[in-house]
């Protein structure tokens, strides 16, 4: 190891040690500030927070329902952190709600008989727990606190991932890794650095649970991004400037996604970052809608939830095992004429043999009511909002193309099936109305580590 490498390693270890020291000092401060370092302090702390909100008083109708099961009274649910330390109560409630969900799911998978009444009561309790959690998050936290926590995370990221050893660049740097990294490979000669492995499929992001201070519509701009271990850089899911903000309504509260730009590796936890603002008058009057992160662990849930004092955001996703990535290179309408004069919708879904394709969740690639662009040579091209999707390596990708009428009814519809490949390009044709539509897709395996690929000469 040369002197420069040793210096980089020492610098990285020093930064990591400083991060650990900061976390240790923070924990020590939390303990001492509450007087929990002594037995007397712990008793005093419990006595001060022994008065809480009774669930039996909050839900009298539920108590009546439970009385038939010979339960005299419900235990008191204490919410001590509504005053100074709401974060701990929120984390605890969310943890318990997730744990309850896992237990119920495990019982169902083991075919343990559960009465409908028990399931209903468990649902009511979990729903109540979720409402309390949201109340704590909104009453106890402020936008300034959330922004400060987000800034601390940025400093931590830059000290570790942005160090000379990790070499991931700046915090806002975007991943430049191509989704067609292994597309040119020969089917029988695929580099050993290419893998069909676990990846995330992103479906939608919904803004919900608005605070009373917000009213629809919302003029939203900002960034939603994912980071995986491939290169540590941002993989943009949503990105809009203030001048190009999106108008969200109560009927359509979903962000118009433009990514990911490549498949998101899910072998290790993925970090999601949400930085959104609401346009209101001048730029100085704009309000921070959300500054939040989520450390998502594969196969634990199909939804990642983000909280702020103004709203919540639900990211709908799926973990795909043994996945490859498909890039829709082009969708062209040959023949010109009035095809897609009032726009249309293009979506796709991944499915395997034995699964009904129509029951699979769809990824919307574009949905518009404007005429598609023409090239002047008698063809029209569909400009997709998204063009990279995750597909099961032993499955197929179904492309659904719909043409709208003036009143946004479906005039014509066609579907194409593409068996998944590890590399190369595949082309299919179909007829929509009286026009031929040609779809071209590039296939590629996933990259696990960008630096390893560079080192191997790929």
C-alpha cells in the first residue's frame, strides 16, 4: 500500500471515529439531561410521566365491544413525549405497529386460525396507533427540526461517502451509471461483474394527510432520490425546479416520476431522501413541505412512509428477486395520420409464468392528453416520462399502450410481451387502431459495485 492510500485510509478512519464520538456524546447527553444515570433518577422520570391518555377513555365503543370478551378494562396508553421528547414516542409506536403487523402476517402464513372478531379488533388498535403516531409527529415536530436533522445527515454523508476513500463526490451528485451497462455483451459471454439480483421497482409517490394549514392544490417542487451501495450517488425519482413545479390536487396527489435512471440495487439497505417545497408567492415565501429520509431494508414492506409537520408521503415499491433491468429505448407510431391525436397512456408490468399478467402492478411510463411528437417523416414518437424498469429474470415484461379520445376514453388498446433477457435488444410490433407501433427495449444485468467494474476494465 502506497503512502497516498495509507493517508486516505487514515483520514477515512478518523472521520468515522469522529462520527462515532459525536453519536456517543449525543447519547450520553440524552441520558444525563433526563437524570437517568441513577436509579433514583429513573424512578423520578417514571413518576413524572406516569399520567397519560387512556385508550379506554378515547375509545368507549371499543371498550364496549371488548367487554363481551370479559376484559374489565383496557391498559392505560401513556403518551409522555407529547411535550419534550416526541421523537422517541413516535419511534416506539411505529416499531410496535410494524411488529404487530409482522406477527399477524406470520400467523396467516402458518395457517393459524384467527377469528374475524380478533382480526377486526387488532385492526382497530393498529389504526388507532397509526393515528396517534401521526398526531405526535405533527404536534411535536417542527419544520425547522426536520430540516436541521436533514442537514446533519448531509454532513455525516459527506464525511463518509464523500471522503477520498469512498470517492462518491458531492451530496447532490447524480448517479451516472448507465442502465444499459451490459447491453452490448454477447449472451454467452457476460462479464462476471454483471448480476441478476435483488432490485427495487418503484411504482408511485403520493402526498397525503395534509395539515390543516395546507389546502389543495399544492404547487410542489424539489427532489426525491434513492441511494444504493453501487456508487452512493443520488438516483433521482422526482426532480423539478420552482419554475417547473407540479400541481397536485386532491384527486391526483401523485408526483410525476421521471426515474430511477437505473435499477436500484436492494441487496443492502437503500436510503431514500425527500426534499420538497411548496410554491407560494415569491421564492422567499415558499414553505418547506418535507425534508425527510428513510433507511429501507429489502423485503420488509411494499411502502416507505415519510413524515413532516405538514403532510405525509407514501412511496409504493416492490422488491424483485433475481432481477434484470429493461430500458424502453423507443416507442414509435409508424404511418402518421391522427393516431394519438388526443394523447394516450403507456404502462408496463413484470410477471412470471403461472401469474395472471393483468393482476400485476403497473408502472406508468407516460399518461398525457396531448398529441405525441412527430418527426416530419411520417412517424410519431412517444416521449416517455420514465423508461427504466425492473423485471424478473425468469419472467416477462408486458407493455400496454392505450390511445385516448377527446374525452379521455380509451379508443384503442394493444399489448406486447417481452421475455426478459440478460443483454442485447429486443423489438416487437403491434397495431393500435389503424397504425403500427414499434417498441424497442434494451436489456442489461445489474452492477453491484461501480469501482469493481472500473477495476475489472468493464
